[in-house]
C-alpha cells in the first residue's frame, strides 16, 4: 500500500502521522506552500484524505482529487466534510465514534464542576500564595442541579448517565424524542433552557444546529444559568455569549470549542465564572491512540476491500 | 420600662451555648447566622477576659458548645464546664474535639452528619478529572493567549476504566464511589472494617490498595492511626501513573514526602483541598501543572451552609427541648485523636 497517496489535512497526532507514513505515501498538506499546484501535481495519486475537527474535505478539495475514494476523519464530528459531495461521487467517509464518547462526556461534567465549584479559581487563589486563615470562597453545589442536554446521541446519553450519579434531574432536546430515554423531552431549546440550571451542547453541527445557542436561549437561561459547550464552536452565537457573560446576564460558561479556534474572545480571559479549554474533548493519550487505530483500521479495510469499521457514507 | 425589664429577664432565661471562636459561617454570613429564639450564644471571643477567666465566670451557665475546626474543644475546656452536656460542631470532621473526654463525661456530640458528603464527593470528582484532564492548567493556557500562539495542548489521561481506591468508605467515600462508577471506574477500598454490603473490593491495608489502583482518594477521618497514613511506602506503591486526591485532612498525608514525589515525577499528580499546615502550602507545588489545589473549601457551597444552619440550630433546639439530636455522633466505637 506504500504507493497509495494519502493526504493528511493538518497535524493531528504524531502516532497517526507516523503510521500513515509507514503504510502509505503520506502527503502533509500543511507543509505544502502552493496548495493548488500541489493538488494538480498529485491529483492522480491521492486516494484518501485524513481530516479532523479543524480540517476535512470540502467541495473544492474533493473536486481537486478525482481519484479520492475515502475520507477518514480523526473525529466523530463531520462538519468539515462535504458529505453530500462524497455521496454524489461515491466517496466513503469514516469517523471515530464510541472510542471518544466517554472522554467528551467526562469533560462536560468536568466543565460543570469547574464552573459551579470554581475549581480553576480556587487553584489560582492557592497558587497566588494569598490564602489566609479565615478567607473563604463560596461556590455553588453541583449535586441535584437540573441538567439540560441538547442532542441525546452517544455523547449526550453518556453525559446524562454521569450527571444522574450526582442526582441531577435530566431533560433534553433532540431532533426527535427518544422514548427509550427516561428523561424529560422539550420540543424546543428555549423551553429546555428555561427549565434547567446547566445547559450542555452535545449535538452534531449541521445547518439546523448552527447558532442553536442564540440570544433567546441565553435570555431563557437567565443570570444563574450555566452553558457548557463540548460540541462545535458554531453551535453558539459567540458574540452574543460573550456580551451576556461580560454583562452578567448569564451565570457562567464552560467552553471546549469556539467559532474561530484557536482564537478565543479575549473578553472572556478575565472572567472567573468562565472556564476555557483548547478543544481537548477527546484529548487523552488513551483515546487519541484508539482514534488513530480506528482511522488506520478503516483505511486498511478500504484498500483491502473489506467492510469499513465505522462508515458514515 | 417594665416591658424592657421583662424582655431582659426572658433573654437571661434562655439556655446558653458557648462559642470559643466564630465558625466560618459567621465570616461569610454574619454572626447572627445560627441564631434561634430558643437559646442564646455566649461569645467568648467578644470578651476582654482571658479564656480561663471567662469560662470560670460562666461555668454554671454553659450547657452546650458550638465548635468548629478553628475552635477546638479540649479536655481542659471541658473540665472547666461542669454543666456541659452537648458539643455541636459545624464540621463533619471530629479531630478537634476531645471525644474520649466527652465519652467519660457523658457529653453528647453532634456533627454536620452527612450534609456535606455530596459536596465533598463532587470536589473529589472535580479534582480528579482536573488532574487527569489538566482542566485548570489548560484554562490558564488559553487565558494567557497561548493556544493561538503555541498551539496544541498536551494530552491528558482518560478517567474511564481507571481503578479508584478509596481510603475510608464512610458517607463521603460511598458518595465518591457512586459517582465514579458512572464514569466507568472500578472501585476498591480500605477501611477500618470491611463493609459487607459494599459491592467493592476490600484491601486490608492502604499499601495494597495503593498498589492496585490508579487514583487513591482520601476520605477517612484524621485520628492517631491515620496520621501520616499516606507515607513513602504508600506513595511508592501508588507509582508514577498514580494520582492522589485529598479532601479529608492534611495530616493524613506525609506532605514533605508527597511534595518530593510530585517534584520528582514519582506519581502522576495530586488534587488537594487540605494541607498539613493550612493555610501554608508548600511553594514547590505552585510550579506544578499536575497539581490542583483548593483552599479547604470542598464543603463551601451556598446550599450546604443553608443545610448546616438548619442542622446546627435544629440540634441545639432539640437538645434544649429534651428531644433526640438530629445528627448525634456515636462515641462508643470511635478511635482516638490526641491532637
């Protein structure tokens, strides 16, 4: 398979890169100075693209690679891939579901605890060396708080399971109601937002869910509401969120994703009720290896004409 | 005039509760936070008299004491108060009360019971995920603008599937176990006695527990036996992939040894709400990104204080009405803490 051209969209994982280099003819797109010239030169040899949450395969790239057979994403989200175009051209698409579900759900709960219990602020306070006897920091209890989940897929269900262990009543909004799920369903996000203490975004990014967290939803959450986003940055109308937090119209936020990563609105830097993470939802040694193995396994299966492990298209 | 005299008389009829030093809730909510119309407080800290003189003066009126971590009840104090029948502490911990003296004198003790257990357990989970997933460190990274300039943040470690070892499977330990099971962790524990109803693996000593877990959680009381329970041997058994979380009492861990292990990378990380010499914290820890610290505030939530107020006042009111205490501590089977 060493002659098969594989285009890696951006740096994502040293182990994956190494293995792709060993098994295929790997092209590192981020190292190419003249991208369109490159694509023209290699249009006949690139048969696979490996993308992730930052960069995938849009219509232009797909058009430029007539021999493209498969797009394997090092992510579960598919928003950076033009799925319709892939379907049209018979290009297979795979992602990395299940292996990262637990890590993302763990992170959602971690953000809830970090915001409510002021974990980062407490740590900063002790590190400042200013802790004196008789100085106390009051925080908000997490156990028993109402958790509202947008998107009750694998990750949403995993978040619900964890929050239940803290006796949190669970409610959700999803495209369709899930009768097997014993949680309260709300037919729209504003109603969900008005009836929970912590709102967490765990759905996929599509045309419909872009800016699903908007001014109306933020208003419904109110000045004690806490927003957690472990989905995609564009799920949230970021300028609206920033002004709500700065003006105290929203109680707090825990954000792992942003509209223009790695740019993060600087107005949020000074807010102690906001916890900001650099898109680390699946960022553990164990899970990234599992994700990489899944990408490699899918590519291998495809080129050996075996069934794909985790096909989407 | 007559009315004033009357109210003064009824005020002095109220039973007296002694407070040696104000509890943390007074600093946060003012010193009428735990008031009740059914009893009054004698605030020793407001008197110009030296304590022994103050106690001598009021010896016959003091039936009960409101204690907290910073206002210990020693045998000396107890011996100066012949009418003392009850100590209510605002904490779950009891290491600041001379329990054997209370037992001898037949003095009842009431604590915060289990009202803080959920908050403590939540702190444990928060600290553990923070250490493994580098939440506080990554938050610092982003807020310093380093994500856009320096790029990708180092990977953390997955919580799911980790083996959790709980030292002390009491109320807090049980709440911790329940939560971490939902994250896919396996639970084992060491306790003074095996708990036959607990569905978790029991290890007869802490070294064995440490050797068989990835995260060691300290949830036990501080007593003579548990002082420096977590020592060099235990930390070595825990190993370089192990994390330790302490929300119990600082002196349960040999802090010098812990700091040495962390600085040398001999354990993976630590989450600490308590320290041997609070509020002094070893400065070596300030340099470490794999350590997450909090200023002994694991129970400091608005909600818990509301619950505490009801419980403390409720305990005193029950006592003075000859009704059963709401959260009595059983003194018969308690181990010693000689301070």
